[in-house]
């Protein structure tokens, strides 16, 4: 039986369909999850996709972090369920307390829509085990609030514990330490601002480099979680 990976839809989500397609291309069953429903329908992992949930009002991801579905995601993540937050999804995971730091307005206050090379820093996570450390992957990015910020002690902790997963090679948004993605202490929850789900097919993306994130999750759902 194939793994079941849930993809959440909030009001204003834009990339749930693409995330679901990436899940299917990886060989898993994509399960649609609704923000107001706390039932995760027996999924093995969850993707919190990108977009502009609730119009990015208050703070990006702040309202969605309080949704019924996220309460269950927080509980299951605590038990080791793999969770991936992409762009707005990363913002939601940060607001929900599953990942540290904050995603703030880009340097220069510009919205960026570009293909960017990321350096893979940590391959010991549920979503990156299929990559090689130091590998450069080409994926699209599109955000106005993706500048990663955190207190210095948090940055030191992330760096010291090897929890930086991706770095920008161009750091166009001014993130501290060029951080593009991070992971939880147990490596099961990952958030990043660029969009791997838009780099899974040569017909629609600049590369297929993003597909490996979803393939990695296939192995992670069967692996014991170190919680």
C-alpha cells in the first residue's frame, strides 16, 4: 500500500494542487485536507503548501496557524509525523511553533519571483535524505515575506545543531546566514521558502530537483521517528 500524504487547503492557498501532483509523482497517495477539519484522514505525512492564506492579514500564516487542522498537525508532529511547510506553509509552521524564527519582509521590501539555486546543507531529515550534502538544486521562489530572522541564540542553535537544511546561493531576500530552510530538532518537520513542488516535471519547472523531497518522504514514513 502506498504512503498517504495529506495536503492542506486554507482560504487563499494557491499551491495545493501542485503539491498534490508532486506527491503523486513521488508514488504516494495525495489526500486533500481542509483547514476547518481536524481529521487528518489517516495520512502518513503532511504538506502545508504555499499561497496567501487568509490574505496574509495580521501576519503571514498567523491566522492559519490557529486552524483546527493545525492543532492536529502539531500533535502528530510531536509524535514524529513528517511535515513539510512550503513558503506560506513555512510561515504557518513558524507561527504554530513547530519551527523557530520568523519570515519577514524581504530586504528592500520587494516581492521576488525567480528561479534560485539552493545549497542542500542537511540530508538527515525526513524530506532531504535523497540529496547529497552540498548539492545545488534549482527551484522557483515567489514571496514578499521570506527573509528569515531569529534571535542570535536561535541562529547559533540552528547552526550548531545542523538544523539549517537549505541556504540561498544568492540570498536575494536578505535572510540571516542565507537560510532558506530549517528543520525541527528530530529532523521530521522541515520548512523552506522556495517551491520544490514547482520543480518536479521538466514540462512545468526549471528542473526536477524538487521531486526528491517528496521521494525522500516516502522512505521517512516507514522509518522510526526519533522523538
